[in-house]
């Protein structure tokens, strides 16, 4: 059980390192990295929220229009 938890956290750490490498955030200072991550989180959460709220209405109206 403990080994599974350790392996899970190791995998999460590996994903975080991949995120740092792919976005080139490893070169930034910690406060810059936090600021960039906060902006990225805000943009992604806003896009997901608007898709969750507005997309069903648009899909429903498109289905009604084309049927």
C-alpha cells in the first residue's frame, strides 16, 4: 500500500517536471513560475467554465436549427 502511494507521488512529480520542461518554466524564478501558473490556471478554468455553461445551449439550438 505504501509503495503504491509512493509510486503515485513519484508519477505526479514526474508530470510536474514535464510541465516545467515543456513550458520552459524551469528557467524562471519561483515567484515568476507561480505567477505564470496562476495565469494559466485562470485561463483554463475560465475556458472550462464558459464551455460548461454556454456550450450546451449552443449545441441545443444548433440541433433545433438543423433538424
